[in-house]
């Protein structure tokens, strides 16, 4: 049996959807399992032992070329986790006997099975995990309802990151936190003046060393955040130690006691490395969609709705996406500090 899973989206989505391969490999050990992803997300599934082959869709590649390739593979099963117009086209022309998608008016025309994205989570795994695993039910009724995403680092990568930290005179016996101060865009980034106050709290209570997850193009924003911190906090910040690429970031995070920052790919990657995480959700986001494996101890998330639910009673999602900035202004660091304090207490040396 030959199976294709399609997830041409962002890092967190690709990582989360990779759980399907572990489930499929357990059920069908002889199956040939392929994954279709964007080129920039390839490092997140590197060394994954459950994936036989990754089809990489590059920015400059013609879609017609990709479609021809998919058709030529002669898949028995296609599972379209993204389910947009382009991936629905790929699913439709694949020729697969079983074609699984999320329920949209255009996927109904090309798929043999469709599922709603709207589900109520029944386990600590959360809806992001459960709704993906449910897409395997047309193949068999007895797949698991929860699997944790995993990232596979090599010993060489781990040791290289350790050497980087040691060479920078960072004591691995002290608490080290990876900070995800910048979201994927402004709408998913906790205000920097507020974040600076959280960093002051972190260093004040733990004396931790702080590393940052950022790209060179974001250095200016990170320096703004640095300048907003208290001098005592600045002494614990190491801006020159950062992952030059995604795999380096992962290896550095592996050595951290936790990742603290905006909800997104970084938080999902930390969880997949079994590194504790404290996530700040952007006001327009539905927390229940992505609060995977939260236990109030090792993995914690906060949302403005947790503290001021009345603000969201008459605000539809579309309106929240347009009016995100005023909501962020109401998301004061004072609201978060007690939850953050407990998290730091549970996840520091």
C-alpha cells in the first residue's frame, strides 16, 4: 500500500501532522509512506523514521509539474490535511481509491471521505491531534486517539549545540530558557514592552540565562526588546547565541529548561523535543485548537480570554482578527505573572 499525506503549510502544522506517519507505520509496517510539504519545513521532519519519502514543493516549482508527479506515483490513499483548493486538486487527480480531506464544498467533489475540523477534544492531546488522527478512520477503526509529535535530532547536532553553549561560558547546570519573543507576524506577537516585564520577572525569580529564537532579519526587534529590559535582566540575555538555521535552533532548545514565548511553531517544536513550554496566545486565536498536551505543569498556555472572558462574549472571530491590537493592550503582564511564576517554579533548576 502506498500512502501520501499532504500538508503544505507552516512548521507547526507539518510537525503536528507528522503523527499520522507513526500511527500508519504501526498499523501498516510494510506500507510506503510519503509526505508532501513546503521546502522551508523540510528540516522539521528530518530523520523521522516513519516517513519513507518527502516530496518537497519549492517556491519556483510549477504546480502542474507537482500535479503530474503526484498522479504518476499511483497512490492507494491520499490524506489531505491542508484541504485548500490546490491540495484538493492534487487529491482529485491522484487516482487514489481512498481520498480523505476536511469537509469543504470543493473537497466533497473529489474526496471519498470528508471530516469536519470542528471537534471537541476528548483527551489531553487536544483537538489539533485528535482531528488529524480521525482522518485515518477510513482505513481502520482502531487507530490511536492521541500521539505526541516528535523531532529527531542526531547526537552530533546535540553535542554541537552543547559545545556552542559551553564556548559562550553558559553553565549548563544553571537554568536556561529559550525565549520566543516574536510571533510569525505582529498579530501574533505579545507587545514588546509587556514582554520585557515578563523577562524581568523571569530573571528576577530564577536568575536564568536567556537565549532567543530569531532570524538575523529580526535582530532589530530583538534589540528593541533588550533595551526595554532592566539592566540586571540584560546581563542574562545572550543575543549572539541563536540558531543559524532551524536544526541549530532545535538543538539549542534541546538543552533548555523551557521555551517561553508566543504560541506558534517554536512552542510546538519544544513540546516535540519534550522541553516544557509556556505559550502566550494571540487574542484572535482559538486556544482550544492548539493547546496540545497541556497539563498545567510542564506545558502551560495563557490567553486574554482566560482572564477577561467578557471581552470575547460578543466578538466574532472575524472582528477579533481586525481589532487585535486593542485586545493586546488589555493583555497586561500583570494578568500573566502568577501563572508564569508557577511555571517557573516547576521548570527551573
